[in-house]
């Protein structure tokens, strides 16, 4: 068999693909590998990464997601040193202002149950009754609330584009090739992908392929003969708003309705997942301002009276790579294509988990096993087995 052009070819140069490239090339075993990343649009104008809100939280229900976020927070704190090139490190703008999850009576027990699991695994949270929240956040209306949970360390937000570029630049400095091109076909034999055909450069032989194609992951999988990868492109809207006065000590706030908001510059970012009947699979970035006026703004005005007089600013749409079965990651080799590795279906938490996913995939590729954090429950076969891992805290 011909020598592969790439020992590992990563399809998708967003934050997941770039993280895998960084972690692979940072290891002693990976330094001699020929690693390539194929990205169709290196401007990232439509990238899910660049259009993300950039949040990071430990307040999940799935233990693996909690542990991934704990690792990410530590990684982000140290990124200025870890991702430095010639002594110059990136500024990710990591702001540990916390996530404040609010609960009514209906959701209080779930909030506490998940919180107990988060604390048990190492998260630092503060549980507050309405009176405590009202004293700490006097701008918040709490009359209908039964409690809240605030992450006091390792939660907040960062600049998504800065994180992506930091991973990409460091991976390049470690010898990874980033290619502007598009995968148009995959050829397989004996359960192995052996050739990747690119639109511009033709066919290249490969040792392994990583599917890091985000919302396009299912399309890429079809090229490999895999027609049942449950990843759908779902649109999410981010609305920028401005108010006459800032809110002191404002974390990322998650209302019981699902509406969220957080500070950003001289204003705020906010949004909500659309109802199921208004959430089709799609690839366009057209805005839905009716959702803001019908759902987001009225909820904001009830929760924060100062938002009643807000002004809507520049807003945008991006895509979730949505796993409709259990809203959790799909990781590892496909059972029918043993060298075709999946890193898909993050359902909105890919950016915040990208460091841990990059580390995990690099371990699988280099050693055939997870060595740091066992993410084996996220394997593709769980769908056929009926062993779903339902994430209860999807924002």
C-alpha cells in the first residue's frame, strides 16, 4: 500500500478540528505524524465557532460533560502559556463571571440534584434562595423563583475566535498543515478509509480521518458510506441588546424559560432555543426577529425590569451541530470504518469542551484508548443499543 500523504487528516478546521490537531501534534508520539486539517472557509465567516456566544459551564447533568468543562476551565486559565508561540501567548478573554441557573418550584429539585453531582465531581457552586439572589443581584426579579445555582469558579465566557486562532496557530507551529479545500469523497476498503478526495487537490491517501465537520458532519459521513450519523444543523439566534444602565456583577443568567443573557462590551447578548416546531434542519443564517419580540424580550423584561427599555442592536445566527437523540457528543471510531473517527453532535457545547475533546481524540488515535478521561459512553453504537445519555441542561 502507498505511503499515506497524511497519517491523520482532520476534516473541519473549526475549534474541534484545530484542538485535535493541537493535541495530536503536542505529544511525543504525534510529533512525527503528518497531520493535515482541511477547512473550506479559513475566514470562518459562517463557522459555528466564530458565531458562538463562547460560554463555559460545569452545570451539566452528564458527568463526562462536567469533567470536560473542569478540564477546559483549567486549560483556558493557562492558555497564555500553553498556547504561546515564541513566548507570546494568546488572550482568550476568559471571564469567570459564572452561570446563574434560575429555578421555579417545578425545576428546583432537578437543579439541586444536578448541582450535587457537579459539586461531587469538583465544581464550585453556590446555591441561593430567592432572598439571597435579590440581595446580591438587586436588578433581578425573583418573586416567582424557588432558588438559583451560581458557578463561582471556572464558569463564564471567552472570545471564541481567539480560542480557535490560538489552537490553529499553535498546531501550525507544531508542524500541522492547514489546507483550504473541501472533502468531496472518501474511498474505503476492508473497513478502513484509505483515500480522501479533495475538490482542489484530488485524491490523497490517509492513515486516519477525523470527522470534525460540525453541522456538516452527517454529509461527510455519507461520503464514507455512513448514512445514520445523527447530527443535524439547527439554527440559533444571538441578539445583541443595549440598555440605559449596566447591571452590576452580572453573570450569564439562564431563566427557567431557557432565555439567557450575559454582558458583552457596552451591552448584552441574549437568546433562546426555538420551539421544536420552529427549529427545522437548515444551513441558512437568516434571522428570526419574531422570536426575539415574542419570546426573548418579554421574558427579559419580566426577569430584569431594566430590560423593558432595551434597544436591539446588531444580531446574528449560527448553527448547532445538534444530536437529536440525546444532545450529547458522538466520539470515537465508527464500527464500520475503524479509522474514521467521529467528533460530532455537541449540541451547543462543543467550543467549551474543545480542549478535552482534542485531548481525548488524540489519545484514541495514538493509543487506541482513552487515557485521561473515559469518554467511551459517547460511542456511536449507543444509538443502536438504546443506551442514550440524555443531557438535561441544554441551553
